[in-house]
C-alpha cells in the first residue's frame, strides 16, 4: 500500500463526505483521552482538503480516545480542540496500535 495513503487514511462517511486523518497526538496515557485525532474533509466545490471544523472560533473537530476505546471503561468521543503540543507528542498513523487504527476508521465512517 502507498505509504502516504497508510499515513492519511480516507473514508466516506454516512453523509457521503470524504474524510481523512489530519494529525494524531499521543499524551502517553496522562489523561483518559490519550489519543487526539483531527481530520480533513474534502470540499467538492474547491477540490481541496480543508480542516474539518464544526466551529467558528478556530477549534477543529477532534476525536479523543483512550488506549482501549471499545472497552466498557474505554473512552471515544468527538469534541473540539486546537492542535498543538498540549495534546501530547505528534505521532504517525503507523505508530498507532492496530486496535486504535481500526476504531478511528469506524468512527470516521459515522
């Protein structure tokens, strides 16, 4: 598989939008939302990828997750965030555990 595709997977959501992973952070488990992921959404009108945001104040749509988001004690929730070091260490898609990768793809489709 193309490395760039592996690092920025894209899927079509339930509304027909094409969404891809933008950036990923890992805070090493300091909080229950260990992983924070922001996304890009494809704009059919401009033909460009844009940061996915449902907010007008500069915050981006963000998925926060624990190390085991499918567990009854796990955490997986869309919210808002500003990108930056306060979210933890910036990591690549390939550095995520497969369980987390699979979970992100499922959530992107929703």
